[in-house]
C-alpha cells in the first residue's frame, strides 16, 4: 500500500513532534502526536487496486457510501438529461479519487466555495468543488470532487487533455468530502442508496 505524497508533510511533521516530545518531555505526552501521525498515515493511504478495463462498465470513483441517486438535467458538461450518483466519504475512507472510465479529460473546472457538511444536498452548490469531464467512444461522464465540513483542499494531479485509464488515481480531497458521478441516461445504475462502494472496484453502472 502506498502513501499519497500530499500526506508526507503531515506525517513527517508529527513524527518530528513525537520524537521531540518523547526525548525532551514525556513519553506519555508523546502518545498524542504519535496517534496523529498514525492517523495521517491511515488517511493518506492509497491501496493498490488493479482495475479490469471494460468500456461497457463504470467503476466507482471513490470509497464511501452511496448517499443519493437522482435524475436531473446536467448543464455543466453533458447538456442533457442525466443521472447523478453521490458518494459520501467519511474521514475513515480512502480519499483518493479514481477514474470511473477510460477516456480523455475534455472539461475541467475548479470552483471556490464554503464548507457545508458534505452529506447535505446544498454542498454540491455551495462548497469548494473540482469537476472533470471524461470522454471516450461510448460516453461522456462528469466526476465532481466536493469539499466537506473538514475538507480544506481539493487536490488534482491531472489537467485537460490527460488520458485516464479506468481506476487511475487522479486526485483526492483532504479530510471529509463527497464525490459526485454524473452519467448519461443510457447507463443502467447497479447500486442503490446506502450501498458501500470501493473506488476502482465497485460497479456503479453499465452502458446499455
């Protein structure tokens, strides 16, 4: 299992604090920064997950719980009737986001915002968010990272024109968030509200 490089400063900082407190202070008090160091190692983990490529299926872009599945008209990228699957990530989930499909990034938009709890419906419109539109020969999909109450930074490792493979890591949200997956109407949804999903492993939908 890998550790995302964005977590290295947090881990190293608390490792130094743990050593300093334990060496010059008390071993008992050193437990606190040591626990925080272990938490950051856990939070920034990036498990190795081989993903079988299949252009007829859509994988989950994130670990978490399916919070909502709704029909709506997408004006941001698809410009057509669509289905939105919202996945809530707690601080205990893996927070690395993975591409649900193979394809090229044709759209990208970052929006500043507030920090409404990610489980609230208004978070989609009020919070910091980063969206990418991915296109291949069969479909276009929109994936949106939405910051939550504790999240303070959305990280993206890709840009326009980047060719993503299914299951490829493309970014993460630090400390509590949700991920939205906007799909065309010809996709059969294979999950329901309340289901637990695993990024790059769980099937969200299948193209008719």
